[in-house]
């Protein structure tokens, strides 16, 4: 069963309408009625913030991305990121500044030692 944010929708003139359903067969009568009065009426699958031709197309793209990611291919922007990659300008661990540095042991404030 697809999640509730994945559904079939009818587009008129490439603009969304309120006609939505989980099963394509539920929208076919409405689609036939709308085609009588409008020239550009299409039925598309909406999932993951995009319109697709069918759920199979969306699944194929998702599987292709998963296998590419598992094989260690580059990101969509063309850069290869290693394990130490971090967002930001310096690409350093932000927690590193709180770690204690190695060196001579401190004995406490002066005069109490």
C-alpha cells in the first residue's frame, strides 16, 4: 500500500486539480467526463514531491539511486564525498574544539599545587 502522500491525480492544462485517489481505477470515470469538455487532461502519479507517469517509473528511479549510492558513485552534483565530509566551510568536526588536548598534566591553579 503506498503512503498517503502518494496518489493518482488529474491534471488539466498541466495544472493540478482536487481529483486524487489511491487507485487509478477510481479516477477513470472522472477522467472520461473531464475529457469531454477539456482538451488537455492527463492522469499522473504523485509521489516524493514529483509527478510521474506511473508508480513503476518512480520505483525504477528510486531503485537506480539506491544501487548507485550503495556502489559509492558520485552525488547528483558530481562530487564524491568520503566518510569525513561535513557541511560547512572548513569540513571539520565541530565537536573537535571541545576535546581535551594531549600535553603535560595540569596540577590546578598556581599556589595550590
